C-alpha cells in the first residue's frame, strides 16, 4: 500500500506552494532543480515547511484542494503548528 502526501514548500521569493506526491523528498528535489510545478520554476531554492500523510490518493487530493483554498495567513498558521 502506498503512502500519499500533501506538502507545502516555501519558495525563495517567500511564496508558499501546495502539492501532492507519493515521495516528498523526490518531489522537493524536483522543485529545487526547476523540474517541479511551473509555479516553482524560477523560485528556487525551495524549503519543505509542512506535510500531511494519507492512506488514499483521493483523501490526499481532497486535502490538497482544501489547503489551496486557504489564505496565506491561514497557511502560515498551519505551518506554525496551528489549525487551518
């Protein structure tokens, strides 16, 4: 059974990017090399600041959508250990 992750990275320009993957370390490396999402290209280096683990892809994708709807302030509270 594979593990599914939702993650937030902070880009070099201070922006936050939320994504989904089954391998967080690989995906962060891809973002760092400019091979990740179009949004993160040119905003490297990136730093992983938050992860959530899920047992199903559908649960992870649903949570990714929820996180993408949050304001920056809400995402910052989540990253800092608060509720979102």
